[in-house]
């Protein structure tokens, strides 16, 4: 697990999704090895900790833009990295974001999230900070109509929301939304994550 930087500024992800890339297509499969030591939930952790457990592990991420009726193909030559593990003795989930796989671009933008479930409020408290922007953002999430939904409290961003969808143990995606001129939520970007198998080491 790459813990030198510990994911989820919607502004950063949106910019990354639309940014041009100079990474060669054949470099796509260069990957920093995934680690197996991701910790475990604390015995007394809230049961809701499992809602974000899909983040635990290492994932390669492709970028897709909403085209009105369907998602675009993966952005050519672009691959991000999203890693997660249990922190604070298993009472929280940490996850880190790299805008480009760091094996391809060691100087890529990066950020970290700390996610804790607030049992009194019945929602997730999350703090995100990244090299792009360098401002701590206060994010919240909870299950709404069966879907894990995230929004931003500070700085105030009323036109943003995101949903996390788990397909299976090795695949999940995050869809970001914005409001159109009529105030309706419309899809914007999708980050499609695929698990990288962990590599056992002797260390």
C-alpha cells in the first residue's frame, strides 16, 4: 500500500478526467505492485464501515464522460490508481488517489481521504486533501434510496454529488453528477475501478 500520500475531490477528478495525456498507450499496464496488508475492521467499528469496504485494496481506474445516452470509451492512455486500507486501528477507512498510475508518472497529482462513520448523525464524515488545490474539503455520504451517495459540505458546493456502485468484489465505479440549467441532476463523469491482485512479500 502506498502510504506516502493518503481520495476524493470532485473538482480534481473532473479536471483529471478531461485533461489531455501524454502517456503512451502501451504503458497502460505498468502498475505499482498492490500490497496485501490492508488491515481489518475494529471489532467495535460501526457496521456501516462495510459500506465503503469496497475501497479496501488497490485499483486501477479508467475515465469515462457521459455522452447523453451512454458513457464514452476509456480515455486512451490514461490510467489512475485508487488504494484503500483500514486505519485508526480499524475504525476508519483511508484511501489515496493518484491521477496517473505512479509507476508511469512518479510526480502525478495525488490526494488522501479519511472516512469515518458518525453513528449519531447517521452519515459518513470524510476529509480530503490533495496536491492539486491543497485545501481540506469536508465531504459527507450516506445510503440514499439504496445507493451510497456523497456530497460536499465545505467549501459549499451545492451542484455536486457522486454515487458509488459496487459490481462485484473486484469492480466498482463512481459517477459524479452536476445540476443542469433546470436544476436537475445529470451525469458527468464515471471512474471505473478494477482490483489489482495483491502481491505477497517476505517483508
